[in-house]
C-alpha cells in the first residue's frame, strides 16, 4: 500500500474546505430580495419533502446529526460539488455557443506552473499509468486561432489521487497551465488518469452507503481554457469505454466531452485530439 492510500475523507475534506476559503473570498452580490427568494424556495422545498414523504422525528434527527457531521468533516465542498454543482454549471453556461462546460470540482488549485506548448506535466520519475498525448486547437466561434491561449489542466493519478489533497504526492504533480503556441495549438504529455471513488469514510460516504448508491467518478481531465477577450470555460473531458461514463455520481458527463484516444504510432502510449472553442466576453 502506498502512502497515497492513507488519504482520508476527513483530510481531503479539510483540505478542500481550506482551499475554498482561500480561493472564493468574494461574497455574493445578490440583493436582499434575491436572497429572500432563493432561501424561501429552498426552505419550502425541504418542508414540502417532509410533508409529502411523512418524515419521522427519527429521520429528522438523523438528518440533523448528519448535517452537523458534514461540517465537522469539512465535506460541504465535496457534497455540493458532487450533487449540486452540475446544475449551477448548466445555468452558468446555458447561453454559450462554444465548448461545453462541466463542473470544477473540489480539487482545483490556482497558480499552477506555467509551461509553453509542447509541454509535459510535472510528474514523478516513476509515474504509473498509460502515457497520454493530449492535443488540439483553440479558436473562437468564427474559427479564428487564439495564439497564447491558456490551458489550465489538472487530474488524478493512476490510483485516483490528486496532488495537494493526498499525502506523498509532489505539490504540482499532474498540474500545470500550458500556453498555446502562435497557431493556437496545444500539446500536453501526461498520464491517463484513473476512475476513482469520492472519499467514503466520512459523512458523504455515510449518505452513499445509506442510500445504496455507488461512489464512482469516471476518469477525467479537468480544464480551464482562457484567452483575453473571451469567456473562460471550465470543463472536464472523459474517456470512451469507462464503465462510469453513464452513471457518474456527480452527473457531470456530457456526450460532447467524451474522448476516444488511440494508440500512438510510436507505441508510446495513447493520443487524442480535442479542440476548444471560446465565446466572446
């Protein structure tokens, strides 16, 4: 067992909570009326569920205890990103014409090392997995190239763990910001990530077990694509044939975001191309 497997839900949850506090400092600018509207709607939905489902005091008290535990475990970012963020992302991007978006998830870290394309992501000398050449073009809606566009990429390793959220991994392992060349083209050498279960030894895991759900996310690449004058797009790309593409616990998979890598001609792993199209800001 590697040191990575010592990662726990509590440790990952605490890390995700701290990262959220660091990165999302801006308060919502919603009006008092908007806050009242949203809070009232949410409270009504909860009460409607209680009345329609005839919730008992035992079930109510179990819910209270579980909500307290989610906070103590630091798992609110995990819970919200897994079960709610996909709807928020849908609203945020519903009028975009370019590349489809997907959720950011709880394991994003800003200010990753900047590399020029072609690039190789930071990784250990003995990084396990199948080498993957991930490449493509970045254009606007008119098909015009966007030289110097940024491809921020991060993903799990071959055991399903993220650097800075599991012990034993180098700080920026499999994380970087790659700058496209003068033709708006990017080439990134990395390792194909593995599917993984979200942490199950904490409060989110208790919900999954109590409901009889599974905890799996399909393998995926996280990406933020940006260029001056264009909307940043946050997305995830998945892999054809993954057994959890059709039942992602986070409900974040879209048909347009599925990759189909092929063997490289030189036998050095696999390769896949994916073009990004950005909407004007």
